[in-house]
C-alpha cells in the first residue's frame, strides 16, 4: 500500500552472527498457528480515519499510520528475511536469544524506519536447527489490519499531549517458528521507577502472531 521512504539506518547488508549485537547491548546495558487478540487497552473500537489523526492519546484507541521494522533469526543455520524490498540475512548458525543473557526486546533495534502501512508480505527463507528448509510469507497488512498499536498502558495513564512515535513491528524466526511482535514507545504520566526520572514510558514487547512449521 505505502511506498518506501528514506528510512534505512546502517543495517544494510548485515550478515553473520549476533555477536555484534550482544557486544553493543553489553556496552550500553541499558504447522500450527495462533494469533493473539490485542490487549484490552487497545482492542475496543476501530481506528478512526487518517484525517483526524493527532499522533497523541486523543487518537484512542492508539493507532499507527507508519511503522518501523526489525528482524532477527535464532536457532537457524541460514536465514533471510526480505521486507519492503530490504533484505536481512544471517548466513552463519545463530544460537538462541536466551543464550546471550539479555532481555528479549533488546534484540529488536529498528532497521527500517517510517514505513507507510503496508508493504507487500515479508518473504522468509531459512534453514532450521535440524537442517530442514522452510519458506514462508508473513502479511503485516492482515496481522495488523485494525491498525491499532499493541501496548499495556491504560488510557488514563497515557501522558496527554505527547507525541507517540511509530511502533516497531518485529519479525522473528526461531528454529521452526515465526513470531511477530510489536514494540511501542508509549509515554506515561507516572514513572515506572521512582528513582529514574527517565522512566516515564512503556515499551513492551508484545507477541501478536505465531506460526510453527
């Protein structure tokens, strides 16, 4: 539906293992299928027309017109994901995300920015841990057809008048399973940690879709 704009960061041509990601995180410290329904805070009501979109809590339930994208492969021998014309490729064996000792959400740094909803389906080709080859397509337009942001913040806790940025759609291949998550930076009225003045937000990793091959 939408065309690619200027949105790529220095992720093009990424190959090899996740060791670089692990090093960065350490330095900063900082076929059955199932689709989960949106959280109660996001599922009521339909997204309103784009003409009255304010990019704030006034748009409740929160929705998105553009999104960022991130992809990761775990427990694979070779893995390639193409979305919006941009390839993500890991041509060496990848281990489990748990083995790195980091929070799951930390692996999904956006690689493509400000994509208009929605490009054609993502195309996946990978070799699972057991050596089996797989091919799949994942249609974000269908998964997110309601255009609603998945998050865990009740309406009364979302900060008023604060812009809500593009959410990140995260696509993951983990051995024989494909998962789709959403990460949305939602500003809050109160601090998550009273001792951290910069904790006035939520950015939870929420699984929206999963299919095992």
